[in-house]
């Protein structure tokens, strides 16, 4: 017997994932009302949606910095998206800051190495998955273009 999907269930999943209402409803239906399974369905759908945007041009974005609290190490990262609207989005800006912190902590040699690294805030995903997850959630292509890391020796 399938659990009836309520508006409260949809709102709860939306609050937890940030996904669109219809995506939440479909995920809950697919997961037979199980919230934990629905979260996984939403995450997978977000990654699939992100893959569909990969041929789009990214002509907006921002440069974000992170300086470690000792003041002796820091990074700048250039993160691109499709529109200025998304570049001003709090989640996009927070992700850019987190990626700059990742660069500061893990010292990748290039963007390709960075994208494959385990995310320091959640080792169950890598940086590529972090970017694709937000890209799928928002519906725009996002990409790390370049970065630089500074360190006093």
C-alpha cells in the first residue's frame, strides 16, 4: 500500500533539498512516500539535470576568496555560471567559498585534480558532485574555471 503524499510531505522534502515542488512530488511518489529514499531520488535527478546543461555557455560567475584564520594561506577561485542572477545566489556564493577553502586545505595542482578530490565538509562526495548537485538543483551549468593558492613559506 502506497502512502498518500501530502502537501506537508512535499514541503518537508523541498525544505530539505531545495528542489522544485513537482520534482519533490514525483520523488515522493517514486519512493512510495519514504522521505529518505525521496531525498536520494531528488539528488539523482539533480545530477541528471546537471548533465543536461553541460553544453551551455557560462558567461557569468564570480571570484571568491578564502583566507585561513592564521592569515598565512589562502585561495582565489573563479566559478562560472550562466546568469548574473545565479552568481548572486547565496548557495552559489557559499559553494564558491567552500571550494576556495577546499583549495586552501588540499592544495590541488589543477582543476581536474580539484574536481576529483573528496569534499572536506562531506567525504561521501567529491567536488565534481558538489558542483553538479547545485547545478542540477538550480538548473544552470556551473564550472570551476581556474584557481590560485597562496602560502607563506
